[in-house]
C-alpha cells in the first residue's frame, strides 16, 4: 500500500537496461513509471509454501516476542514481516527459541532461515541448533548446529540424515556483536 492508497506494480521493460516498474495508484487513479537502479530491490510479496507451511506449521512456543513482531510472522510467507524478540520492555538474552508444530508428519533434511530483510541486522542469528521431538516435550541432543555469516542472505541448517517429525525446536545460541536479540523473516524446512 502506498502513502495515498493501494498500488499495483508491474514490470514494463525487461529488454537490455531499460527495466522499469509501473505503479498504478487506485486512490487517485494515476500511473507512475519508475526506472530501477542497481540499488533498487524488488522483494517478492510472498514466498512459496514449503513443507512446513503445507503441513499447517505454527509456532507453539517462543521464549520472547516484541508486540507487532510475533513468532507466527516467520511462517507467514512474507519476507517483509518478521519475528523479533522483545526490545522495549525487556531485553532477554540468548539463547532464544522457537518451537514449531505441524498438523502432520514432515520429512525434514534441514531448515532454511531468512534473516530480517529491512536493511537492519539487529537480531541476525550467528549460531543456532536444531532439535526434533516425537512429542514436543523431550528433545534430546541437537540434530544439527550451524554458524552463519553476517549477511541478509538465506541460511541453511543441514541435518546429517532426514528426520520425520511434527515437532521442531530452533535454538538461537548467539547473535552478532553481543546483541541480546534474535529475529527471523522466514523459516522453512528443507525437503528430503
């Protein structure tokens, strides 16, 4: 939605270097054409539903969340929204965790984690561990651990062997520069 109302965008010219985007504003019924630049970023409005979302995944537990950045936002398919731990009334430190439950068994070979995509790196996860449980209560040892670089690109936590489960637990072990927060734009399973 634009400042004055809803807008629809479409690509006008993809030949050579003439890429431009046309915006139609339904409020004042005007059209504006804006050329893109190397710095411009076209972000998809939604991500395709992967195994977790197809299986009815939901967050059933999070150690912390900032109002407006609830845990379910990292499963909504929109890379522009995010889960973020609290920062206004409390600053709970690491580790942080999300527990995911699905409606049916999912075979998982890993997790794809998309850091927040708004140009701010607060809450980017540096190290994490992934667990699975048959009942959502007993977790055992981590199935995988991962250390990430400090970029906005999608990260992958890869399991040694695929696992069939309805319950996953992602533990963010640490962030960058001693920050106490964790955040994620999207989380999805890597299919077998």
